[in-house]
C-alpha cells in the first residue's frame, strides 16, 4: 500500500505477522525525500557582460552532481554537463554577434529543477600584437650587431594569448630578408634573435611580425629599423 514520505530522512523496516507470530524486523531501508530546488549561482561572466570570443565560458555552483543544460535562445545552441562533487561547474556555449539570452537549467539527483538566466553580448574586439626591438637604430661602423625582436600577442579581451603562431621578418638595406617562425609562450610572448651583418648599408629598413590564431584570425605590426653612418 502507498506510504507517505516525510520531507527529509525516512527509515523503513518490515515484519511479517502470521499464525506463527511475528518475524524479526528486516534491515532498515532509508529513503530521503528531497523537494528543494537546487540553487544555481553563476560566478562568471556577470550579467550583461561583453565577451569578445566565439563562445562564452560559464562558471558557477549548484548542488553536487546536478545535471546542467545551458541554452542560448539567440542561436538555439545548447550544451550540457554535470556539477562536480563540490557543486562547481563550467560550460562553454557558442555565441552569436550581438546580444545573447542564455538559460541555465539545473536538475538535482532527486529530479528538482531550477533555472538561472544570463545575458551577454558578443563584442567585435580583435586580436592584437605589439612588436618591440632591443634597438631601432644601428651605426654601420659598429656592425655586426645583435638584434632581438619580441612580439606580445593579446586576445580580444586584452589577455595574453599563448600558443599563437608568429612570423618575424627583418628587412634592412644591403642584406637579404630574414624570416623566422615562433609560437607565443604562456605569457603571450615570442622572440627572435639575429645579427645585423657588416654588409648592411645605410638607410631605413623594417621589422615586422604577423600573428595568427585559429580562433581570432591574424594581425600584424611593424617598426622601422635604421642603419646610420
């Protein structure tokens, strides 16, 4: 027959009553009635934040082992995941240009459901690269002389971008163009060292860098390198 559960912990055991009397009680079975909806807290990004990426990384907390679904109503994209044992979660959801209305639905192990809403705007920020040199002017009578070129790459949010591919080019009068490839380190930097030979002649040259990112495209920068008497 149906048994009404109380909210919280419910312990049950059974006995059999027959002509021979009562049996011993069975081992206790525990049922927990959970009717509380899981709290959903989004820690990042903030509501109405601007995101300069193709996808937004949503981080937050909820009930441990709750199932999560994030849905972008603006482009019908969705992604699912499960909260960790401490309730934390991370979901990456594609964005469309402009405003994006996002709903995060959490379902706890007992089937209770709660939603949280979030709106973000995908910005039009671009990849940036800055090129620097140990020196920008060299005296011809002091050649050969070393030079180091350093590129610093930042993503559209202004954060240093590791793993970007960069191509350095050094062109000064009197010598063949020098080209080198490199990859930015964890600080978003890459360097190239070479020597300006004695055969270089007086005049203006150019140092350039081209940075490439599979996610953010390409960008370049350049500086003038001058050989004087």
